């Protein structure tokens, strides 16, 4: 069965002109784009989105970074979408990301790491709901 995952091409990917190349890799890897939006996160949205990290020392920097410029958010569909997408993006720290992964190719640092990918089916739905309506997410 196909399921969905949620991604954001983070502000560094937009400002560096990498969104076309990253979207191309996602499509070449077999993901179908269900919904896509070019937008900018509010401080409230970013804080809620990353609320699990609110006690971490890097939380303030993370919110500034994620709200500092536009992003591209998308809902993606594929068999085994969540796990396969985490493989495609690579480790959180680009220095540890496998060769050829999106973070290996396009990320500069553990904080500005090019792209987000959901870590579970449940979170994929919760995260998609931040930016998309139900009828956009399930097509
Ligand atoms: P993930 O994006 O690979 O799922 P998480 O641990 O969920 O990684 O962290 C969310 C985001 O917070 C990361 O993508 C990165 O932007 C930032 N982050 C995580 N760990 C660090 C850190 O140690 N220093 C600075 N930023 C971090
Ligand atoms: Mg995470």
C-alpha cells in the first residue's frame, strides 16, 4: 500500500537555488507529489512544528532559521514513503549523510540541513495538516 510523507525544502535550499534539483531527485526516486506549496512559516507555526525540540539548546536558532525565508512544503506518496524518504534525505548531520543523499549533496551543517522528512506515518499526517487541507493531502 502507498502511504504519504511530508517534506519541507528548508530556507537554505530556496536561497541557494537548489529547489529544482532537489525536487528532481525526489521525483526520480519514485515519489509522487500529492500537494506542494511555496510559503513562509510563521514563528508560531515553526515553534509548534518543532515543539518536540523546545527544550533543546538549538531551538531558538532552529526557529530563526526555519522562519528566515520561504520554504517549499509538499506531501509525497509512495510505497514505504516515510522510511524511503528518510533514506533519500540522509542523516541529520550532513557530514554523516551517505553519499548521494540530499543532505550529502545540498546541506551545509547539522542546523541548516536542506530538507525535512517525517519520521513516522502518524507524524506525516500531523505535519501535512500544518500546511494542507485534508482534501489536498489525500488524493
Ligand atoms: P531530522 O530533521 O533529521 O528529523 P531532528 O533531530 O528531528 O532531525 O531535528 C530537527 C531539526 O533541528 C534538524 O533537521 C536540524 O535542522 C535541527 N537540529 C537537530 N539537531 C541539531 C543540533 O544538534 N544542532 C543544531 N540544529 C539541530
Ligand atoms: Mg525529526
